[in-house]
């Protein structure tokens, strides 16, 4: 299917690795320019080079998104280079394990800054350009907002906020023709996830146990699968889809299974 993304300028936060990298490659394969925003200049450039090597277009921007000024500067840099923004994929963040028993107020607030507040800031700063282009916003969320996980209150709160903002912005921005959707991720095999598995006493057994709970195929979701859905939702092919929380999770959240 031709998605009509050719020539579009798409910002992807956390686009240098994992799910963000999958999104960057997917939109670039459809002819868009993947604007990769993240704290690692080296990582941003490496991913941009890999996209270019595959025949796509990419532009790296170094930014520490826990700082409001960097979020603003990232949007300004994209506009200075391309003069427009057609889509924003909010993705950056991490499950940092700030729990009710183990965390404190300062750590909780820091985690919200890391996992939620820049979603708002990037959308806020990009909004005038998105209004002009009648672009779209995609938020990447986690099953943790719906299922809980234990020991990660701040990340759960951040993801609940991402879901709520998706619905709120979808309503707010209808008048501008801007669609806002979210992809909810469950067990996706990213480099960060693989590193976590190595901390388990038996990584292979831990992975097998997790995959046994995923109804469709008893396997983890790939970043390419998230990227494919992201490209569709950012494109005009999903022209009447807004305010939706799309679960790309092999049925993990909604299909009944033994605990």
C-alpha cells in the first residue's frame, strides 16, 4: 500500500534505537524524512546513516528532552532545516522502576519529566507547524497503564497520562484536521528489553516464560511491527482514525489467558 508519506517531515523522539528506530526506518522506507531526536548524538547519527544507506532520508538532532529548552530547540531545528513538520511520533522514555515503596516524590517527578512531560512539550512546540500542514501526532504508550506491572508507579502514571493526552488532543485538534493516536506496546524485543533479560538468573527461561503469555504466536512483538503501524497511523491512509489506542501486542492485553 502506498501511504503517501513521500516528502513528509516526521519527528521521532528516541528515534535512534528500539521502537523509535523501528518507526524511523518505517517512515523513511515510505519516502518521509525521519527526523531523529535523542540525547545521543552518536546514536542519532548512526541511525540516520543506516537509513541513508538503505536509500532513505534522515536528519539527526541531539536533544535532552528532560529539558524544556531542548524540546523547543529540537522543533526549531527541524523547522530551520525543512520549513515544515508533518508528523510527530512521541516515543522517548524508559521504565525506570520508580515504585511506591522504593521511590520518593523527587524520583517520581523526575520520571514524569523523563516519560511524559516532553510528550506535551514536543506537541506544544510543534503545534503551529502541524496546524499549517494538517499533520498528525502519534504517542507510543505501554500496557503498564492498563495492566499494571508492580514496582513502577511513575512509569504507570506517565503512560496513563500518555493515553489521556491522546484522547484529549484528538478532541482538541479535530478543528485543525490533526489526528492523534497512540500505539500501546506490551512485550517488544528492544535493546533495552534484551539488556534487562541479561540481568535475570536464567535469561532464556525468563524470555520463554514471558513469551508463553503472549497469545498470538507466543513471541514478542518486533520493532518493525510497531514501525509499520506507526507509519500507517502517521499517514493519510488512516484519514478517519483519531483518538484511538491501538494495541500492537499479539493479544497480550485483551485476549484472556491464565495468569
